[in-house]
């Protein structure tokens, strides 16, 4: 992946490592974080949101089976840790719309297990995760 913010971009020279050409890609997933060549976090945020929504489905199902509240709360905190993977890296550079979308996800999860959690806007959340 080549990150180039110039207005006029030129085709980069082919890169060879140990005699083999390295493929140029527009996006790359490294340590579970999706990065694209414009350093835009939209792909990563969509993946986090999608993963969070699938976890909410399981929380709702478990609640419908009358699983004890302590177990639901424990699973909720597991969901929160997955939700905020690498939030320290990308939180400051996402827009208000994406922040609201992720905060709604946190609020929905909290309402399922009757547990209030800080949203991404609060400083305590960043310190708690970091």
C-alpha cells in the first residue's frame, strides 16, 4: 500500500523484495484493523459496527433465554472490548456521524443488559481502554 497525499499522483515504481514484486493494494488489514491508502477509517468503522451488531444479536438471544444478568454483563464487557479495539488510533480522526453510530451501538448493548457504559465521546472511555 502506498500512502500519497499529493494532488498529482504518479504511478509508484514497482517494489521488489528478495527478487519478487510486492503487490500494490488499496486497503490492508493488519492486526484486525483495516487501513486504506487514504488513511480513512471508514472500512474499519463499518467492520466494527457490523461485528458489534452481530454480537448484539447474541446478547438479545441470551436475554430471551433468561440467562443470568451477571453473565450478560460479562458478555457485554467482552463486546465492549472488541468494539473498542485500537480506538486510541482512530477515534480522533472519525466524523460525528460515525461516532454517533458507534455510540448508538454501545447504548443498545447497555440497554439489553441494563448496564450503562460510557460512549466514545468521554475521556474516561479512552483512558479505560488504553
